C-alpha cells in the first residue's frame, strides 16, 4: 500500500455505506474486522475463497 491510513479514520469514511443489522437478515460482520480481512487479502494476494476460509476457521484472524 502506497499510503497508510489510520484504521479509525477509514472506518469513519466507510461507516455510512457499510450495511447495518436491520431487519430479519444475517448479521453483518463488524466493519473493523472486514477492513482487517480486506487488508490481509490485498497484502498477501489471497483469493476470495481463501479469505472466507480464514474468516471462519482461523482464530488469529477473528
């Protein structure tokens, strides 16, 4: 990543567009957790299925 942003600043930017837990739907993952997963996916060139597997199986990522 060429430019590093503080996570909390980035969360404040995406928070209005991030899904909220409204209605009878599956609960959304916390925005900070998804930001961490997306960062890992970009930094380590992980595929979407591998990232999803990490999200569910690895306690270190959760």
